């Protein structure tokens, strides 16, 4: 039987390190910090209301985050590649198909939840919509998909990888996922490890993967999240986020109701800063071995309420000076205290690649599906405090059994691992 997930709310042993020593160790010792990936491979305003009939669909729902299956089906996010909720019917809880009345559930009372995904579905009448997207103050560079690009933004010129579907259609309106890499990595590391081109082709979204900065730019941990980082550096990266989103929307049809951010390790800690301090355009965010508190700036209350996925590698998810188990639990506490829905995942592989595996009945399903599924399940217009996953008795495929809705509800994974990737 799985053991209950470890929640070290009172364990504060990492505070024993002096702040200067701890930060020095973090900067030098996690040179290959790989919360998602391993070794680096170099290369490359006003809110409106809605109207709609709720009949849209999107995604293929087979749960793959890597090579696509090319079946072109629309899906429900349950990993079977078909349309529906797994019981053979479709609907929103009132017995008919997608009438936009805002109800959840499929109407049969079996606890299998609403049809997924929801991004791309017209919102119900009266729903609170995302604010307008930011605008860029200059001339946007032409984004080349799958290549390193450069934009002039906060802090000077910044490099990033932009990824669009290789067979993009002119009429497609797509979600956007921002991806912030770990300490010993680059945008290209994240692009390769997460097999982003395949995920984008399969799930139909746009990915923006910025490169972090370095100590010569006064950012020793790639992203400004540490208590020693100056606020103006953080604001520069917030400006970069705005400019990248603005230029993406200038060149592509962006679904402003589905803009998400995901970070790993150092990138995850910055993602929490973005979500709490500059998250008005975000519909959701994902923290993979991140957290707040201690050597990391605190969560800032009062921002946009959005669903969050919080994942870490069990009680031993520790890298040099940061206890990511403690930081992740602290993040969950802050989130639930403000009414953010939390989907919790606890694996047992310490500070390493999350061991997502294809479901037994879908052995060919690629492994990073849950991240893309989470983005698609949470459009901005959902009511504050609500996640469609709350309506499932158990999370649907392709979610593993070491994930659950609500802080403290996940059971830690049991099984073999490859060991910590913190060096």
C-alpha cells in the first residue's frame, strides 16, 4: 500500500544554515539541478463577461506530453483519445451536451466528473473572463518556432525558445504555456527533456521557454526568487513575461482564457513569484519541486485566484540549501489559505525527474501528459476556488495514483527511482 505523503510543516532544519553560506552553496552546488531534466543538452486590464453555447472542444485527451499519436481526435483528458467522460455520454450535468450553463458533472451521478479538457470551450454566460493581454512597446521580433529567438525587454536582450505546432492551422486559437527551467539548465534543456515539440503538436498549444540570467546580471540562481534578490530584477522578469506574451499574441491566435506557467526547481520558485505578484493573466500554474519560504521569498497574498499543481519528490527532496518538501508544503498552505485549488503530487525520487508513467492500459502513452492536461483543464473563467478535478472520485487517466486533489491528500509513490539529480 502507498504510504501517506510526507508533510513536514514543522521541519525547519534547513534554516540552520546561515543565509550567506546557504545561498553560496545553492549557487555553486546545484550546477546540474534537474527537477525535470538531467544533463543539459545545448542547441538551439478590464475584465469582461462571456457569452457562449459551451459546445467547443479541444485537445486529443490521450494524455501524452511527448510524441503525439497523430489520431487528431478531440478528447476529454481521460487518456483514451476519445470524446467524453469515460462513461459513454457527454454533458455538463444537466443531461445534454455543452449548453454553457456552468454546471459540472456529466449527469449520471457516477462520480467520474465533467468532460475534459475545458480550454477552448466557450465560457458560460456571465463568467468572469481574463483581462486583455499585455501590449509590447516596440516592434516584436518574428518568432521562429523551435529555434532560439531574442527579444528586447526588461534587463536587456533575452533569449527564448518559442514552439508552435508544426502543422498549425490558420484558424486555430491556442493556449500558451510558459516554461521556466531549473538551475543547471537552459531553455533548450527544458525543450528537449519535456519533448515540447511533440507535446505541442499533439495537444495543440504554444510554448514559450525563456532562458534565465546569470550572476553577471546579478541573478545567481537563473531566476529572481531568493530573499537576497532585488525586487527590480524580479520586475524585469515580469516585464519579460508580459512582452513575450504580447508578441506571441501579435503573431498567433492566442486563447487568453488559457495562459499557464510551469517551473522546475529554481524555475518553479520563480513561477510562484510570478503567480502571486504578477499573475493577472494566468489561468493556472505548476510548481515542480519548488516552494516558498526560508531562503525563498514568501508567497504574496491578494492576487488572482487560480488552480495550482504542486509536485515534489518526497521527504528527501533536498538540494544543497533548499528543502523542497518543506517549501512545497508551505506553498500549498498559502494557496489553500487564499482559496486556490491545489492538485498535489508526491513522488519518492527526491530532487529528480518526476516518474510519470503511461497507464497500464495505454503503454504507448508518453509520460509528461499530466502537465499539459492540467493546463487544459483550467480556463480562466472557472469560478474562483473550483477545479473540475474536484468532481472526480479519483483523478482520471493519465494521472498517477500518487496525485490527488487537496493538500495532504496524495499518497507518496512507492517504487524504484533513479536517484537524486542534484549535483
